[in-house]
């Protein structure tokens, strides 16, 4: 149960990031994560976490 909630939170954060950074709808952001997870053969959670990390790094690099 906790695992499912954790995955849901990560997915929501990743979708929000994609919606802001790529100007996607919520549905399009979900489909992008879904397609990429299949392409990379990684779970949607893994892909969402990687996307969030990449976004955080990108923001930090822009500041310096």
C-alpha cells in the first residue's frame, strides 16, 4: 500500500514537471512516461525518478 502511494506521488511530480517544462497536458505527460518506460525497458517509477533527477540537475546547472 505504501509502495503504491509512493509511486503515485513520484508519477504526479514527474507529470507536473513535464507539464511545466515541455508544455504537455497531464495525459500527454503520462503517455510520454509510459512510452519511454517501454522503450528503455524500465518501470514507470524508474523513469519518473530519472526524469525528476535530470530536471533537478538541469535547474542547478542553470543557476551556475
